C-alpha cells in the first residue's frame, strides 16, 4: 500500500470514528473501523476513476452521507 492510500484510509477511519461518536453510537473496534475505511476508500477510488473527481472530495461526501443515515 502506498503512502497516499495509507493516509486516505487513516483519514476515512478518523472521519468514521468522529461520526460514530457524534451520533452517540458505539465505535467499532480498530479492525472493523479499518475495514470500513478501506471499503470507503476503495469505493472513492472507483468513483473517482468513473467520474474523474477528486478522491478526497468523494471521501468527504461519503462520510457526510453517513450523517444522513
């Protein structure tokens, strides 16, 4: 895994943790959080490839969508 990908996964995990805490939900353990972050980053890369959009903007949108759930 490259440095940038690693940083994206760490950012996604932090955003997920923050979202769980903000919603008053129990925060999953670190392994589950890392797995979810990896899935989100994979999806963001797939969307970026299809639409030509910035991966970081997509990550923010995806985590923002979690707020609405």
